[in-house]
């Protein structure tokens, strides 16, 4: 059975999420922080995010 076509908005959201994960894989904390939601940025400082991303990358490696 062929896969059903995805809604364009879903495809765009998936593409944006994949682009963000690729930035995280590249350890680009500044770019990922800048593209994160306002709620995310209100919950964590840029510096703390950079440290957290670095630690996660050391423990888990790249996602993509």
C-alpha cells in the first residue's frame, strides 16, 4: 500500500525540525537558540543552552 501524501504544512514543519536538528548536530548553539521559540528562550539563557547542547552532544553524539 503506498504511503499517503503528507499535508504541506506537516512537510514544512518536518523540514524545519530537521534543519534545526542538523544545526544542533553541528554544535551551533547560537543558531539553534535563535531559532527556538520565545518560551524556550525565556526558560534558559543562551549560555546555559550552549553548555547543555555541548554536554548532550558529548554523551549522545549526532542525531542525523
